[in-house]
């Protein structure tokens, strides 16, 4: 009989047993980490993203990419975390941690050029209206990084939703041990 678990429990098990070891295996490779982020499917939870932003080897552009993909404009209507619906608090925490890390110059690697006004043709900043915001997006988050590689030209290769097919095969094997319920 399979053990019954929720989707949230599955995300945590999958992260701890398979995704985290993979991320640890590439933790010194800023480009590999960036490729994970470029193709990451956010439906797989935030654990992998938290792991990446807490790694000092992560390129600043990678953290900024996560930040803007996390749609910070949506959170400017809240004065603080307590106002954010509990379902979205983890995403809020992720963005706030990136802001803090950027402001404290946590990311020493700046080898990738990233512009939030041109992320694969998307301008993430265009809908931001500081005058309507209860919480302002820090100016440092709008800055273009000056790396020698272009974010828009980095090919994520054979990654599927952030990870190689071999990682997903391990996830499928593990998933067979569980019955995932609502």
C-alpha cells in the first residue's frame, strides 16, 4: 500500500531526495545554476529556488531573473508579509530574501548580463507603478548586470523544467512509492 501524501509534502520529499542533491552537484557552476532557473517550472515548488538564491556562487543575474519571474509587482500592494495570503507568503519570502541579498552584495559573480526590461523580450518592469505601491521595489532590482554572457543568449540545453531527464526519471521512480492526494 502506498503512503498517502499531499502535493506540498511531495514537493519537499522530491526536493530533499533528488533535486537538492542535483543542485549541490552543480553548486559551484554559476552557468549551470542559471540554466536551471531559465527553464524551471515554478509548479515544482520554491525549495529549489531558495536553494539557488542562498548559494553565494549564484550569479547576480540568476537571482535577478528569479526575482522578476516571481512577479514582484504583484506583491507591492501589500505593506508587509502579514497582509499576504498564506498561499503566497513563500513567494513573498523568496523575493524579499533576494532583495536583501542584492542590497548586501551577497552575489559576487556577475558574469551574466541581465536586464529586467529585456528578459527574452519581456519587460518585467513596465507594469510597476511606484506611486500606487504600498511597498516599493528597491532601485537596485531594476539595474542591468554587466556580465560578458547574455542571459537572452544562454541556451538551457537539454533541461526539462529546470533539470536533466535523468533527474526526472529518479523523481518518477520515487513518486511510485506514494499516492499524492489533494
